[in-house]
């Protein structure tokens, strides 16, 4: 997408059906959150995971129906 601000706007409008975060096991201590605070809680359902030899984890979620 175009960054956390654009992503948050699209999520608020209900235009995002899937989330595919990739988690790198590094602690940096600062930075911009991937998702800024949202107005409502996101209910997600885990669809898939993959673990790579480097320690990176791929996660795939879909928006759960309320």
C-alpha cells in the first residue's frame, strides 16, 4: 500500500479483506506502527502461516464476519 496512514484509511472504509503481515524477529524500539489506532476493533481469522529458516514468519488473516 502507500504506508500506515493510507492503510488505516482503507481499513476504516472496509476496503481491506486480507492482511498479510511478515514478522521479522528484530527489536528496534521505535518507529511508525504498521496500523495506527483505529476507531473499531478488527476481528481477524488466521488462514495461513509460514515459518522461514531465517526466523521470519508470514501470517495471512481475513476479516472475520461480525
